[in-house]
């Protein structure tokens, strides 16, 4: 299918579309209507393609009992009884989109090591194409190793004791970055959304990101960017960017304004339509260039962990905006996905269509109960 025909067939989100006004509209009614649209979306996603480019890592987890201290240093001795690993960062988003029933044109680079092979193996098992994944010779795959411990027979709740990062010491060859940008660019006419996940490890360059966002804007498809705070120029012109609460607070302090006014200034400066701020147990804030800021409180019954919130949010934004829903709807889906992450037993649990659909059903039920 040619690009123009594809674009005619997909309902588009535009910054000029009317956005919900939480000050003038009934917030309960808005949320209820949005939940109904999101439930319908999850039931009807039909394999639309998303172009995804970004850095990839392997998340490795070790669990054990920390009953004693080391005899020569005041640190716990971890007796490991379980170890797991799973793809993270952009690969985590690729898995999430696939679990939603979408196709992914995935563009990234990994090392030619055991960690890189583990990522490829997992993607193959989930029927995610690795045709556009470059295996770089003599390069280490970025790996985050987390150690969790608890007291045997005393504490069931585990907590992180240490994180160790292992990764490449050299920068990624610019020719590889450019080739990944080119392959991503070629896939965009057949995609309903663009996702850029930047950990500043070389896959996403300033010129590459700007060329892809410019192409997305010309095609009329949303561009979702999860940027590093030190690389905001890469995200200029994006539909929506994702920050954590502490990141937004840092930017606000630098500007010398409260979060709402700082967000407005940032959206004007970088030509974003929205900023989604992830606050964990404090909920999600959506700042809109054309509309009021909206707070979505966290509805998770408990918070077990937070690894993977950014990836879940990016996945949800791409699914909703790529299907033609509003930024408000997309933010509510991202909020629900983050709540699923918070309630998960560990960071390698993926948010799939079934899990998220059940949680949307629960949120709708809670609203009906509260109205009685």
C-alpha cells in the first residue's frame, strides 16, 4: 500500500483537534467516556504498524535472601535463589506493541555478545522481526543488573540492594546510526505512529531524530518521544514527550516556574503538543499546549515496583494516538498501563492487551460503584 493511500485510511490526531477541558467539562463523565473508547480500542486493534527506533538493553534480575552481613564490610550477603532476564528499553516497547496486536518495524543496535543474543532470541519467540536490528562486532550490549533481597522467613517484600550497569565504552559508529535512521524512515509511510526511545547510547542522533519527526509530521502521524533530559533538542516537533515527575521538577527549577507554566514554556520552545509526566503512586499529569493540565490519580491498589513505566507509557501512547484517539484518551491509557506496571511482581512482566483490558474493566467498575 502506498503512503498516501495508507494515510487516507487512518484516522489522524492533530494538534488542532478539540481536547478535553477539565475545567469546563465533567471530569467523571470525560473519564468514563474515555475508558469506553479505550476498551473498544483494545478489542479492535487490527495489526497497524508502528515505527520504533531507539536504544536497547537487557534487564537482568537476581533475587535472593539477605540474612547476613559480609564479615569484612557493612554490606549484605545475597544468597541468590532465582535469576531472570528480559529485553528492556526500546525492545520492551516492541514487545508491548506486539502484545497489543500491532506490528512493529523495529530499528536498533546491540552487541555481538550473549546479552545481545538473548534479546534476539526473545524477540524471535514473540514473532518480532529482527531484520532491522544491527549486531555490532566487538561491542557490549547495554545490560542493567539488579539485585533484590529480602529476609528469609521474616519479610516477603523484596527490595533492590544494588544495580550494576554493563555497557559499551565506545560510541556507536555514526554510519550505523544513519543506516538505522534510513531504515526507520523507509517504514514510516506504512506506519500509524513513530516512537523514539532515547537513552543516549548512539542509536538516536539529533539529525536522525529530527528527520524522522519531520517526516512523521508531514505524513500526519503522531511522534512519541521518550527523551533524555540532556537531549531535548532531539524531540523538537514531537506530538508528545514522556518525563518522570522528578525530571519535570528539575526542568521547572531550571526555568524558575511551577510545573504548569514551565510545561507551557517547554511546549512552545520545542513545539510539542503535550507532555506526559509519570509520577508512580502520585499518578500521571498531562500538560497540553492547547488545553488545561490534567491530573490522573494513581488507582493501583499497591505499588510493588516501577521498572518499565516509561516503556508502558510509550506503548500505550502509540497504540491510542496511532489509532486516532485524542491525547487525553492516550494519556488515560498510559496511566492505566503504568498502574499495571506498579502492581506487577517484577519489572520483566510485560503489559499485554489482556492484562490492560482487565484493568480498564476494573476502573470502569470502580467508577460505576462510586456513582451509586
